[in-house]
C-alpha cells in the first residue's frame, strides 16, 4: 500500500465506523415540523370556539392537527396540514387575527385570550 493512501484510509475508518451510529440516531429522531416562534401561537376566541396554536399544532376546540408547514408574508400566515387542509391567519397582531379556511371559505375574527 502506498503511504499516500494510508493516511486517507486511517481518517476514513473512524468515519465508516461512526456512520451506522449516525444513521441509527437519525432514525430515532422525528421531524418536529415548524418551530419558529410564530406571532399566532396562543389561544384565540374565534366566536365559534377557542382555537389554540403552538409552533407545531392547531386545535380547533375539539381536534388537534399537526402543522406540516408555515408560510409567512408580513403579518399573514398560511398553515398547511398533512391531509391537504390549508388555513390562513391574516393580519395577526398581539390582540387579534382573521382565521380563513382554504376549504370552506369560512372566516372568523379572533381575539387573543
């Protein structure tokens, strides 16, 4: 074996041994979804029920849904869910927001609790 090849092989061996461990650890972790501290996080009285948002979930008063992605445009947010459902949260402030369903077109003016 050439001395020029010995050094790269010596360096590559620990990486090769560590790769299965890294792959095993990666398999144990789960994507947590969106995690930015969004302005809409909190509890909101939307007239029909109390809606609750975390960075990763949305609860409509009875059912909780995992948020797959969040898009932001100024004070407006679009939330997408695994089942294809989309909601928009418009004009989000410290005290209010407008909730809009991408499916039904329902719209609620909500105030922060």
